[in-house]
C-alpha cells in the first residue's frame, strides 16, 4: 500500500471587522501580530513541513529524470541488439502469452479436465521432424571474430587436454588478471586469481627472447541439466587425481560472453574470451609444470585434464536469440561455436525425471510463498502459455523463444530434453555425448562414476580413491524447509507426466534406452 502524506496549508486567521472575501487577506506580519506564541509555533511547523515535502517532490523528480536518462542510454547503447533485454521482444508478446481457447480458473484444482485439454492440445502440435540449417564456419567467425582469433585451430601434440602456447606481451610487473571480469564481479574467482597471480611469472616459458604462457580449454563439459545432479557429479570428478577443475557455473558460453546477467536480466560488460581462458590457468600450470625446472619445455603432466560445468550450456540460447532475432529460431546455437573450436570435445549430460526436475527447480528458485498448490497454479499457467505459442509457431521456436520462457512462472521447457539433445547431435556425434540419469547415479554411484571415467579415457584409481569418490556426501541437496513442503499434488504430477510423455518417448528412441521413459517411477 502506498501512503501519500500531504502537508496541510496554514490556517487563515481573521480579525474582527475583516471581510469574508478571499481577496482581502491580511499580511503575514499582521497575522503574526495577532497570534500567540503557541499558534506561531504551529504555523512555523506547517510552513517547515511544506518546505520539506516540496524538497522531497523536487528530489523525486530529479531521480526520475536520472532513471529515465539511464534507461534511454541503455537503449541507445544496445540498440543494435534488438532493444533492451528486460523489455518484451519484437515478437508480439501478447499473442504468445494471452489466454488460448482453453481459458480456465488457474487458481482452482477443480479445473483438471480443462488443463488436460490444454495438454492434449500441446501434444497434438508436437513435431520432432526438422532439418536444422547448420551455419558454416565463416558465418560463425564473422559473428565472433575476436574469439576465433585468440583460440588456435590446433592444440599441443602429446597433451590430452586442449592447450597451446601464446606469446605474452604484457608488462610482467603488472597483475595479469587485473582486467578479468570474473575477478572483478565475483568474489570466489577473485580469490582464485589471487593465488595464481603469485606464481604467474614462474610459469612463463622463455624462448628466443620472448615469453609464452600456456592456455587451455576444457577437455570435457558438463552441460546440463539444472537440478539434475550436475553439482554432485562435478564435485566427485574433481576428486580424480588426473582431473583439475575450476569453479562450477561460469556460464560463459551462454551468458557472460554476451554481457548478460540473468539474475536481473540486464546488460553488463561482455566477458572476453581471455576472461574465460583465465579460469583454466590452474590446470595449465599443473600440465606445464615449472619451465625453469624443465629445460625441454615439454609439459610435465600431459595426461591431466580439466572440465567445465555450467548447467545452462545445453539449453540456454536466450542470449543468442535476443542478439539476433527473437521472431525466428536462433541462427547460431552454443554448440555451433564449441564445435567450430573444439570438434573433438566431450560432453556429459545428467538428466532426471522431468516431472521431478521441475518441482525441484521450483523449490530451489521459488519465492517465499512456495507450496504444492502454488506450484500447481504456476504449472497450469505455463502450460497455457506454451499451448498458446504452439497455435501459431513451431515447437522449436516456442522452446527457444525467450519471451515465452520469461513469461512462464516455472521453467517448463528445460525439461524438454530431447529438443536440445537433437540439436546437439546435429554437430556432435553420439559417442561424444554421454547421457546419464540422476536416478542411476543415486542408486549405483560406483557404476555411473566408472562409466564417466571410461568416457573420459581416465585410468583406474586405487580402492581408497574410489571409496572417497563414491562415498562422499551428496552435494547441493534439497533444503529441509523445501522437504517440509512435501510432494507436488497428485493431479499436478499426472498432468506433467502426460505433458512430458511424447518428449520422453522420443528421447528413449534416440538414445535406444527405455529407462529414459521414467516408467520406473510408477
């Protein structure tokens, strides 16, 4: 509730014999001469109050002008990026999210039949057959010329991890990480760079009067999905003696390189590729060793690898969509750029029952008023928005369109795993993508971890190390307060199962594994 306080005008004081006409007022001096000291104090207080609130209105007006100026400046600076990210896209927002033919009372669980009609309408419009236009390398290079100029086409031979040497031309007395945007904006990365800064000079290679530093990219990527156990998997992989990891969730490919911070959906400085490569200096130091102690200059530990885990990499192309065009499917996807730079890269995808994933996602990211009933309402609203989009657009456009995504009160489309996986398989082969289930990881961790080690071509570990990897406590589990909310409503579960069924069937078909039907939950 907004409370508006208005200062009361000073009372009009009349003397005997004065006329009632407003024009025949008396001067302030004359009034003061007739007032007692108590009344004079009241008038002065009222006058002071008027002055005070006048200043407030003046300051509010100035603040409003400043905010307007900043918004217009942001618009002008990002005008070539299709407008502000926090405003509706050029795609007609109302046509995407307005109620469709199946409008119903979303706040009542009694509208079960109506919601079922919405789901039936959605499943009738699904089409998994499409021929995606793969962009050529030239178009990708023209889109990101600086990135392609920094990362070479070939990497060091005899080194398992993709690494190379680049000439270091900066003043060695200066902080090499002073311009890193991860260090500037994120405390956890800042602490990491503080340690790397101390030993930076020791790892510079001297050749023919020049200085060189080793640069590396990840050998493998954990690309998804959110709330599917990626944090736990990454933590266990970091315990392997041949893996050196950096902090989880840098989100460079999907967000930071565009300068987008999705916590408030505003533009910030674009993170250059150098800021991303700095994250892997720790593993570069481990692979290289100390050049001064190694006269040959050959890496001391060529079998060490590193990985990167951002659960947005598989699905989040909203920035690409925004930067190019939100009225069609994005012309470039994240995997197109990674493939052009690292055609031999390996990817790990951890999935879970999409119904449970959505509820876990809601509990983790939801507001303070979380409940099973509130989840049901938000699911119903999201299904209606998705159905409305499908009446006029392709399934892929509705999945990738950020206006539709932002309009949904729950992140429904993240659980449509097969849509994203099929697009990844247009540029990478099946043998480069390992797809796991969280349910299997939880029930038989030793089996899934060994499967990952084999996929990454890692050597065997000792029994002690294997026990440490598999028996460590689970990471990033559900908070007790969220557990106390209990499970979702049975009708919500049934609705979501019906909605996800055709997507899961296609996923099981592509992977040739019926466990991805998630029928074992029954």
